[in-house]
C-alpha cells in the first residue's frame, strides 16, 4: 500500500497538472475568441464598405 506521503504527493501532482492544463485551455480559448472576433470585425467592415459604395453609387445616379 502507498503511504500517506505518497498519496498526498500524487494528489499534489494531479492538482498541479490539472491547474496547468486548465490554464492552457483558458489561454487557448481566449486566443480563439480573439481570432474569431477579429475575423468578424473584418467581415463587418467589408459589409459596411459595400453598403457605403452602394450608397455613393445610388446618390451619384440621381
């Protein structure tokens, strides 16, 4: 059987590993969210540009 010291060391190691993995996961998710928001911003700006161009064409046509 394992001694209490070995068990606590194992639990400590598991908790440390868990903390490291959760931290990496949160950082990865934050980076993904940032990339997605950047992409959506670029798409929105392209849409605004298209609407502005169409508006300018409409005004110039009259």
